[in-house]
């Protein structure tokens, strides 16, 4: 059976590990997710641009034939 001193050391190690994990989660939330969000916005804008070009390329011949 573990002694009180060993249990205290284990608890201190667990508390330290939890503090490190909290710091890592905070870093991910504040920094990495922001960069991912920016990248997704860029991709979204590019997809809209491609969609507009495709729609315009389909409708331009119809409009030309009407005149």
C-alpha cells in the first residue's frame, strides 16, 4: 500500500499534468483555431469565386443569343 508521501507526490504530479494540459488547450483555442478559421474563410471565398465564374460561363451564351 502506498504511503501518504507517495500519494502526495502522485497528486502533485497529476495537478502539474492538468495545468500543462489546460495551458495546451488554451493555446490551441486561441492560436491554432484562429489560423484554421482563416484558412477555411479563404477556401470559402475561392469556392464562391469558382461558382460565380461557372454560373456566368453558363448564362453568357444564352444572353448573347437573345440579342
